[in-house]
């Protein structure tokens, strides 16, 4: 395997892309991680193509970075953009065995791969082994760079994670999990940057990166994937909460422990990376952004209309404090924290994962210092969602108990009780609920009552 990796060369891309273009136009928009849903793909341009296993053999493997071109939408696109760049691992065979049927991309009828079958190679153990071997040996293949901090055994059996994700993951022998980023952008990705910083601080609440892969292209670096220890037997926080809720079990103790874990991560990030002070000018910009999002959402979702004055008051109260001279500390945070971004090990320890932030936002914005209460607000909203999602009637009392326990745990770990800054907490929770209303109205109208119930609460004058 290592011999195949070291002899690989950058592939001649135009002919390869011509072979794949008609198939990718159909296959790519169906993927969970494709961000341009609702708009047709009008074409592709090749960013990079690297041959990992020769395509003229029984099994070929190509690593591709392709830019998908789509028509602009007047509502969402204010300036032209070149299209999103996606990372693809393309396997090539004469025919697919039945076990690989879910991975099928299509049968090639033109170009250099004519007569061959192409598929998503992550479903195939052999290509997945090639990627792990490249990480293990710190390989350099074309513009691809494979790095590692710790030793990796060479005999770990891979299996793809089939659960729907915004990226793709492969587990190796219940020892490691590789998260392969699908939509990639140049620059420092927080999904590698923050776990590395936390590992140096000795923070035990985040699995430390074991290895990672990047691409160096035209003087720019792209983070492509991160290999971390696999927390065997861990429960996803969202699924765990729903199971306990369905059984009528109290979740307060877990919420409290999760609050402590969150505070420990925030404290370690504040030690590892610079913090800043937000004064009147910075808060004015922040409040303006929240207010603009409210106005835009109210235009798109008429149900928000009656609540706009009350919701705007949440932001105005924050602006008033800033004008009186109040300041707040901002630091690096998780950026997209909710129950689904947490794992509970069989021993009861909570872990935080997936530090990529909200993928739809620009990378520079995801790396900005922000008040920690933004993460807290995301988790509080997640408890509310869980209370509406267990299959029975909503259980607001369950959510309220979890929210209180989470804040208590956060304070116990030295993070400061978020409830002692009610104006800031209300503003961030309001901003999050407005985002949820817009998302649900566009994508899951049946779920709209969930954030609207929070909107009703947050718009009340005595919420703070």
C-alpha cells in the first residue's frame, strides 16, 4: 500500500473531469453535504486532481478538488462568487460489487474513463486504507500533505459512517475516526486549529488531533481532513437526550455535567488563544447585525411580524448597556454548539466535537473572537428542541430544568453563571431563535412551532 502511495502523481485533470462531469451533475446535488441545494449545477472547474491509485488498473483512486458552478440567486447572492469547492475521493472499477451499490456515482461513457464505473471511494475499505497509510507515513502526493502527531497502526480496518452528516467520516478499527471535509475553503480551519490548541493546553474534553491532511495550492493551504481518537461506545448528546426524555427520565445531571465540560473548553481556549474586549463600537456593530437579521427574517416569515418590537428590544437593551460603558470579553469559541456536537463516553465523560463552526459562514467570521454566551445560547436552544422532539407532547418543564442545570454546571467549572448577564444571554438566544425560524420556514415548515414558542417567550418584556 505505501508503495502505491509514494509513486502516485498528479493526474491530468481536464480529461478526467470531462469523464466525470455529466455524472457529478446528477450525483453531487443529492449528497447531504452539498450546500447549493435548490440550484442546478451548470458546470465544474478543476482545482486539483491527484492520482492515488492508477485509474487503468482493477481499482483506481483519484482525489479531486472541484468547484461547482451554479446560477446566482437575487435574494442570497449580492456579489458574484466562483462557486463552492468540494473534496471528492473517486474510486474507479470495471463494475461495483453489491456491497458498494450505495456508493455508486455512475458509469462513464466518455473521456479517459470510458467504460469504467466510478463511486464514492470512502465506502470501499481499500481506498480508505490508502488514506490512512498516507497519514501514517506522512506522505507527500502532488499538492496533498499528510501530517501526524502520534503513531498510527497500519492494520486498522476501516468502515464508513453512514449517518447523515455535513461532512463524511470513516472509523478505523474503533481506534480513530477520520472526518473528511467536503466543502473546503483556503485558510486556517478551526476544526483543526482549535483542537490542536486545546491539546497543547491539556484539555481532556476534546479528542486531540492524531493526524490531518491538507492541500497546498497556488500558495494557499486547504484543510481537508482530521484524524482523531474514536470514543468507542459513546452516545451522541442529541440521541441520548431524546432517549432519556422518551423514558421520562430526568436529564438534569447530564446537562449539568455538560455545562461543566463547556466551561472547561472555554477556559482552555481563553488560555491558548488571544482574547479581546468588546466596547461600544464593537457592540454597536454586533447589535446592528442582529437587528438586520431580524428585519430580514420578518420579511421572509410573516409569523414573526407581531413579535418584532419585543425581539428588537432584546438587542436595544444590549446597545443601551454598551452606551453606558459596559464591556464584554470575547474569545475563540466552538461556534455551533448543540447537543449533536457532544459525545458522552460510557464512563460518563462529556466530549465536545466538530469545531468547524457554521459551515455556511465565511471562514474569517467563524474564526472571530466572540462572547462565550453565544455557545451557551446554542446549547440552551438545543434543550428546547429536544423537549419538542421526543414523539410526545412538548415538555417545556424538562427543557427548563436542563437549561438551569447546564448554567449551574457552567458556573461550577469557573465559567461564570451565564444567567448573571441576562441582557447579553437574551440577545444571543433571540438571535439564534430568529435564525431557527428562518431555517425551519424554508426547510422544515412542520418544525416552525418549535422556535416560534421561544420567540413568544423571548419577545416578552420581562424575559431578561
